[in-house]
C-alpha cells in the first residue's frame, strides 16, 4: 500500500495480477499513511486548519477524528497510533512532536529544541518516544519525556544516516549507513538497560521496516 502524492490516491497491491490498484481517493492535504498498534493502516491529513485521521479500508476511508491543528513546525515526518492515542511528528526541532488523545493535543517540545536537527522518531506501543538528533556535531539517541526533558541514551558518532523504529516496548531497532567512526549497520537497543543489546550486522543498512502485530 502506498499514497501517491501526484494523483492523491492510495494504491493496494493486487496479489493476483501483481499490479497496483487505486482504491481510495484522498486530497492534496493528505500527508502520509502509517500503522497502528492494532495492525490497521491510517491516513493522516493536515490542511493547516485541522488534523484529520482515518482508517484506510478497501471500501474507502473511515474517518475517526478531526481536531484543530496546533500549527506545527517543519515538514511531516511520521505518525503512529498506540492504544492511548495518535502521535504525529515533523522534522523540526521545536514544536514538532505531538500526541492527540481524547480530543486534546500535547506538544512534547513546545519551548525547548530537542537538538540541532531532528531526523528520526519512534514511538513504542506503550507511548514512550525516542529520537535520533544531531547535537553539537554528534548523532544521539534521546528519549523525549516532556518539554525540556530529553535525556541522552546513547551517542553514535559524528556522521551517517540513521533510521529507528520500535521492536517492542523494551527494544528499539536502529540502522545506519555511512557512519565511519561510530555505530554502523543494524543493531538492537535495550531501553530498560540503556545499552545496545545486539549487533545484527556492521554493514551499511539503508532501509528499515518493522511490522507490528
């Protein structure tokens, strides 16, 4: 499944014909599709005035929530749905990470930037938020707990391109490529023990997808 930003349609892979079939039409304000803890795929729409969320089904869009937009900074980077609510994040370091729960919006970096630049965000099913940021020339893994409460969990060196996702409530999957002086490849980070638990490979890894069921 993918969202085409030119035709504003969502396409499903037809396994019988091995072709992409356009099933659901969206609008030019649709920002992306994302998964949830429940295995469903959701559409996120930001028309500057409102946030809107819908479940994507082959029969169409099942709209479930619309709420006034908080006027975020940066470009849309990603989203996730936990049992508690929706999480949405943008690529700016300030006013860019939000939780939408019970028609309320919480901004986790309202007044203090999370670093010098923000490249990746991951949210666990139990609502813990983790970031890959560049700060003072180093790529760092941080947890974001509340505004101005961003403890550094690990440092990965001065170069490379990173991706991050949640494996479960206590483990993160982190990949990197082009990191010549620090951690590179694919590795598992243990949240409770605050350490890299296992290296899968030290070769460049350029893509990451972690299915959640």
